[in-house]
C-alpha cells in the first residue's frame, strides 16, 4: 500500500514538473567550435534522459561481455558433470550386475567427465576389482588415501583386499586407522572384531564384543554365546600360561554365560576337579552341568573327577548324582549303559543301551550291544548280528561344521577347513533318503596279480 502511494506521489510530482516547465519553457544557448545551438530546457532534459539510457545500456552490455565466458563455461561444466554422474550411476549398476566390461567403460567415462571426484575413484577401483586388475585397484585406492575427503572410503577398499589376500596384520592396521578417522563406525568395529577372532586375539575380541554389544543387544543369545566361546578360549590360554587355578574363574564364567555349551562345561568340570577336589561344590557342579549339557565328553570328565574310582563305584555315583539331573536323555542312558558294561552288570547295561538306541540306534550303540553279547553270553552269533546291523546304522554324532560340513571328534572355535567361527554342532550326518531297492557300491581300482 505504501509503495502504491509512493508511486502515485512520484507521478503527481512529474506531472506538476512537466506543467511547470510548459508554463516556463526557458531557453538554452550552447556555443561550441563556431557553432551556436539554441533550444528549450525541455529538449535538453529529454536529450539528457536519452543519453543516460544509452550509458546504462552500454554498461549492461559491458557487464555481459565480462561475465559471458564464465557463464558459457558453467553451461559446459554442468553438461560434463551430468554426463559424469550418469556414467557413475550406470557403472554402479554394472558392478552390481557383475558386468565387468560395462563397469570399466563407465569408469573411463566418469574419469573423463569427473576426474578426481570421490565417486569416480570408487567406481574406478570397484571396476578394476571386478576385472581382477589388482594393480589398478591398488592405484585408485592409494589415490583415495591421499585425499582427506576420500581416505576413509579408500581404507575400506584396502581393508577388504587385505582380508581377501590373507594379510590380517595389514588389514587390522588399516582398520585401526579407519577407527581413528571415524570412531564408532559400525563396519569398522565389526571388521576389527572379526579380525581379532581370525588372529585368535581373544582378549581383544572380548573387548570389542563388549564395546559393540551394549544395552539390550548385550543380553541376546547370540552375543552371550559368542562371549561364552571367547571366554572359553581365554580360559584355555590362561591355563596354558598360568595354570588351572587362574583359568578356573574364566571357565566358570564361560559356563555361566551358556550352560549348554559343552566344551565350557567340560573345562569347568576338569579345572574344578583339579583345584577343588571332590568337594560339595564339585558335586553340585556335576548335577548342574549334566542338566544343561549332557554329552559323552562331559560324562568322561565327571568320571575322571574322582581319582582311582572303580567301575562299580562310578556306576553307583553316575546313577545317584549324575543321572537325576537329566534322567530321560539319550546321553544319560548311554553313560549308564557304558558304566554298567564296565562293572559287568549285564542286565542294567542292556536296559540302558536299548533305551539309548531307541527306534533308530546308532552304529556305536549297536557295537556296544555286540560287546555285551560277547562278554555276557559268549554268543558270537548274536554279537555278529549286532555288528552287521551297525554297518548300515546311522553314524554316531560328531562335531560337524555348519559352514562346510567338516567332521571332527573334538570341538574347535574355528573350523580347520573353512575357518568359520563357532560353526561346529554336535549332530549326526544327514545321509538323505535311502531306497532299499538301490544297491550302493564303491568302485575300487583292480589290483593285478603279480606273476
């Protein structure tokens, strides 16, 4: 509203001035170089306005000439940038699709239009890796490391390459540098943790796991299991360096974290027997461990916890103190069956072995039944029948790697074949379905008779 009033007042003033000039026209006389020009004040004013307008136009034209090269350059620069971004986008799609040739072509195009940009360097490095060009990949990652804004990105690529090449020390050194640049980054923490596991640095792995898993995550089953395994390995290392007494608290901690973790239960039992002897605390530990982790290795550890024990005494102790913790479990019947067989209690041995086998006994149980027939009845024919059955019976449980299928009699924190962490599970081998109409045979090389 005020602006409108101002414009209206200005128009009124101009109109009044024009009226006043028309009433008082006046004369202007100009003498210059022998020429005399006479005119009115109104004409001089109009000429002044025209001159001012020409000066303004010339000034605007000069400004345009001054800045036009930059503006033209900005137009071309924007076109190059758009082409470079399009090449980066297409290159990333090609990498995701595994198209090595297309990824390389787009990386070259991106380098042409957006040379030195972070995403251009990343695309070039990824394309080089996809084309198995290790030298080029290292060059691009090194170039990224030399720039402050791309150093962190370059570190990630070099860490992954070092891990693939098996250079764990280099990978950990680079990961520590990444941690310095951006503390608390999730993937850096995870890489440092996995590297500590691979390098068997159990103390560092324990520290990193505690740092990564906080709040509710620290109480999850996966975290407790990982911590139990790590603590168990720390207990083994401490036992080797400092002895049983120093290792016992760690073994107890590992067992408490995961009562079903058989190796920790076995180690806790062995160390407690060595340090505490046949005490009331040990007897309570026996009942608790068997309740949560019944296993043949634990049965052996419990049996040897009392030195010099006779077979009959072991059978009585197993029946009275061990079995009540988990009376109906297959491992309980198997433990009692073996104990009864060793103490020559044939009837009790047969009873528990048959219960342990159930409807589908394993080969090991059938061989124990064959041993029972030989020792109890001297019946070679009956023993032979059990042996024949054992040849087609399911295999006894083993520690089997869930990653690669490797079978081991003893548990390992890392699979000896694929190096997977905590991948072993106590179970029987899955042989698949068996058809009675199909005869399985193994092809062997014929051995020619010597003449």
